[in-house]
DNA sequence: CGGCGGATCTGACAAATGTCATGGTCCGCC
DNA sequence: GGCGGACCATGACATTTGTCAGATCCGCCG
């Protein structure tokens, strides 16, 4: 019997997953939560065989949670499930020690298959998302460029960004300009959007 | 037996919903799709008793689809299910003829309840979302302000927006400025974000 | 060592954006 | 008819943002 931990922020969807997986022979949902930090705590306490983590979660996002679970509950294999096929997410998930990565665009039947495969020591990477991630170049932005982009993401004016990062306004403009050029965007806001789509932000 | 149409873009989630609702006595899923336009077509062809529509869908969003289904398949009661509790969405859903509105934060058990309630001629509005929508003021933007905001949402420069809308650049700047003021934002991009959060965009 | 490349920072200048005063049109209302 | 208010539209001016050339520092390789 595979003991499963389920973390997914939308209660309704989580309940549906329980219904789906509860019908699978050999799989037992031993814990569920809608928060990333809760997921880490439950993984430590319940010691499940496999943890299914959504990426969008309050408290701690699924990737962070995956990293901590891999470290603090080593016996627990992690599968990331996500609705957004951001290439950068897959890369980060692998770095965080995840052994499965599945997009929500897949038919429902794959989920149980992946759980069993990962439980048996295998790995599973969504082929479409893997292709995207491998085609895609790595994030070309420097740390400072990422900092400024992140700070600009909320629509903050340069003056505030400069204050937050303890930089001159000219410098902030420079980093943003550089990021815009590298991402082939028309302005900083299009750059933010693009970086976010790539999962870099 | 309640004949149900299910429209939700994430295949995996849709499958889980089928598993959840399939276990419910008296409910039968007669059709499912991941596209809004498909949902309208299926509603016409299959004449289900109730249609569950997610808002985020390709082809046609759930609110548009709700409106068309109410018109083209009058016997079909529409329930909107959404992950984002945008106040404006609820208002638009009501205007589109929806008879149920449920956030994905609800426990799984409510879904079947709502379906039965709506099928029996009742209505169901998520209490939390209703409270938000009633607290919230209506969208204060004029049609032209909304047009320009929408056009600006992708990060397009004023010059392009002006060309698209056949306006002078000064006029476009004026509308955007007005929208920014009304939304108490710092610049157009923060305004876009805010309008989107409200479900106005 | 010396030179090269890349990252970090800055100010000056050019371009885009935000603000304001203004005028026109339409519509409801007294 | 005349008035007030809301919306639409514009150009001029102030502010913010984007671009560029350059300075400094540091690791790396010949």
C-alpha cells in the first residue's frame, strides 16, 4: 500500500483528487493540506511514501516545500503537479529533489501511474514540459537584474525600487534596461511578464 | 438522474471532478471538455440539465460561455466554478444568467449539493465571494478607459495602443491617467494589475 | 603580470509616460 | 430651451523611464 500526502491549495480540487486516488487500488491518502508549510510538517510527522505537491500554495510554494521535504523527510518521494507549464519550474523542481513532474493538462489516469512509478524508485517527467525546458535557454539575467525585475513586478516606480535595493535610480534603470534587452521585450513590464512565463521571476 | 456537462481546462482536474461526481448518486456526467466554445456546442447538442463551467478556458472564457448557453440552450442551468475570487466575476456571472457560483476554496462536498440545488430551480452563491462582491464598489471606469487599459495590459507602448484604438496618443495617455487616478494606482501597470484582481479587465 | 570578459554601479541625455487645462458632444432633467 | 453632468478627445508641459558611454572591481587564462 502506497501512503500518500496530498498538497493542493484549492480545497475543491484537492477533494476531487482524493476521490480520484481513493478509487485506485494500492494507494491510500494519509494526509492532505492546502498549505506548503503544512505539507512539510505533515511529511515529517506522517512519513508518507509519496508527496504530491502543487506549486501555487500559500505559506510556502510547492518548490520550496519539495526542497525541505527532500531534506527533512528523505524517505518521501516528491511529485510536483502544476497548472502552469513554466520551463524554469521544472528545472527548479529537479534541483529541489523532485522525482516526478506532471502538468495538469494530462489525463487523470497518468497521476496514479506516476505515483506508482515514483514509489518504485523511478522518475517521471512530463514529456511536453521536458521538451520545453530543454529547448529553452537558461535564464540569461544576472542576480541584480533579477532583483530589480522582481521589485518592478508590482508596478513600483524606479524611485521606490532604488530605495528598496539601496541603489541609485540610474543603476536601477540600467539593470531594467539590460533585462528588457536580454528578454527582447518592449519595456520593463513586458519583461516582467516574460520572465514570469518562463518561471524565472 | 441529473445530466451534467463539465467544462474545465485542466484535464487532470477535470478527470478528478468526474471521479468525484461519478460517485454521487443521481448525477451522471454526460459530456466534458476543456474549451469554452466546445462547452457551448455540447450544451446545444446534449441538452444537459446542468453545466459546470470553469472561468479560465481557452476558446471562450466561462463567463462568455455561460451567457451563450443561457441563450442557446435555455433548459440548461449554469454553475460557474472558479479559482480566483474576483468580485467582478460574480457580477458578470449573474448578468450572464448563471444560477450557481462556487469558489474552488470550498470543500468538495458542496459541489454535488450545489448541482442538486440548482437543478431543482434554486440558486447558490458562494457566501464569501458574495460578501466581497457586495462590499466592493462597481467598476468606476468608463468604456474607453477599459479599452485603453485592456490594450495596455500586454505592456504595449502608448503609440501602439493609439493606433489600435484610432486615437491620438494624448487621448490614450489621458484615459490611462484617468484610470490610474480612479484605481488609486501609481502607474498604468499597477492599474492593470488592480483592475485584473477586481475582475474588471 | 597583463589583458580579457563579465558583473556591478553611475550620471547625462533622449524618449516615453503622466498630468493638466480645455473644448466638444450627447443625454437627462427642470 | 437651457443647464449640468458624464463621456470623449486633444495638445502642451512636467515627470518618469529607457539608452548610452564609461568607471570600477574581480576572476580567469595565457
